[in-house]
């Protein structure tokens, strides 16, 4: 069953219509499911590609993925974090989304960390290793 996308000139939305066959799609008259208009124009659909987890991780390891990342610009860090989470294809939760939104708004990462003491599930700082179960030489 083919799916075609259309732009509705009356409500200004892009809509997808599922047809029973290609011939029906070619001879049929599309109707906007949102406003009922027949004033639609067919548009080029976006393409989706199924990728393996390995393929996504390979792309993340590519240095060009870091492209325009500027570690001194919170907005740049926020954009990169959002891009990374989209590439992973997983919802990383409300806390992650809040941090990304605050970075994209230009807030200083250190200020975000101070205002969210339980960030990453622990109360220590990231350098101590205690949040991640990393032992010291004495523990061995």
C-alpha cells in the first residue's frame, strides 16, 4: 500500500495519505484528513532508512559527527547532545531533556550542574568515579 504526502493549501499542513494501490493514488482525488479540502499538492516524501545499532554507533564514532561542536558554547553543546540522542533513538528522560533545553537556551553547564545536584543519579562530582562504581587501587 503506497503512502503519498501532500501539502494542503487551505490548512497549510503536510499530510500523509495511504492508498490501496498505486493506480488508485494516480487517479484518485486526495482529500485533506484535517480540514476536508481537495486543494492539495503532492510533495516529495522524506525517506526513512532502517539502520542497525552498529551502523548508528559507527557514525557516532566518526570525528566528522562532531562537526560544528564548540565546547565553549552551551548552545552548541545542547545541539550536539540533542543530535546524539536522536541518533541513539532512545528517550533519555525528562532530566536529560531539561539539561539540553537549558543548554540550548545558553545557560552555563556549571550552573545547570549546581541547580541539579542529583544529575546522573548521584551526589558526587563526575571526577570522583563514585557515581559509576569505579574503585581505587586500595579496593583491589
